[in-house]
């Protein structure tokens, strides 16, 4: 049975994924949230394309970024999960043991090499949509036993939210979309401009301080300002129809 703390973490993560505006989406941060909820020593987000592997998000772990990049690149062409997603249209969350027995994986050159560097055998991938011949996926590693059925069930439920989050991010890259405040960013701006502290504003919106700060960063960037005072003046000017 999932503990109440971890259950709450899963719910919080689901809320974060739904509430994120495209401008604030940080794949490394999402990987870190998945890592915390599923209690994994390592989580990454990477793209594998026709020109190799590119690490896009690497939350802080006991393994250096360069180490994870090297071991991934070294095993890219023979890792069962990577090759499965690259060669097929399957985009379901899968573990190594969905493709081969654990004993076969442990005795393979790839499994042994990755284990020697990371200390774990069990891998779980959450792929996003990508063209044929490529892979874009979050990957989690665990050293103290396989992912449980209940954890796999939660991953299955979170997976569509991850895909929707990624879709919003990729649609938001036009200049017009990047300069427009989202409804949530407008809410944050309203509360901060009204004089609420970041802590109070975050509680009012039922989001974390970190999420609120990411909204503020997006607001400042879009408005071309660098403080809450300037943002408040911009809001006042917009409401009164005066020049900023």
C-alpha cells in the first residue's frame, strides 16, 4: 500500500503537470519530481535521434551529469528500451523486464556496464511522442528492487499528463504564444501586485513556492521587467490604458 505521504506526492505531481504553463515547463524539474515520488536514485530526460543522444534534463543525483551522458551514449545502440522505442511506434511506459527476463538483462554486456556505473539494473521509461526512429523519454533507475505494481499503475495514470504537458510546450514556441500571459500567470501577477508575499500567494493558489517562482520568471520575461514592482506598474498601466 502506498503511504499517505507518497500518495499526496503523486497527487501534487498530477496537479503540477495540469497547471503548468508551457513557458514554465522544465523537463529536468519534472524528472526530479518523478524521482522524488518514485524514490529513485536517478532520473533523466533525454532525446535519442538520428544524430545521437542529447541529455535535456538531469536533476541532482549522486551521479554526475557527464557520467550519465557517457553511459547512455555508450549503450544507446544496444539498450533494449531505447531500441524498442526507436524501432517501433510503441509509446507505452515500459520496464526492462517487459522486454526480457531480469536474469538475461543482468548477464548482458549493456546491463552489466550500466550496473557498474549506476548500481542498479531496473529501469522504467516514460516515453513522450516522437517521430519514427527517435525517442524522447523520462527514464528512472532503481537499485533496491523492481518497481511495484502500484507504482506502475500510478505511472500509467501520470503518463497522459506528461504527454499533454509536452504537447503544450511544443505548441508554445511561436513568438505570439511566448509573449502572451497564461491565466495562471495572470493570477500570480494579480496576487503579487496586490502586495501578497510569495508564500501567501502560493498558498492562495495551492501551488508550491517553486512553481510560483517559475510563473513569476515567465511573467517577468514576457513583460520585459525584472521585479514585482515593475510588474505591478505594468499591470496598473494595462488596466488604466496608460503607456507602460
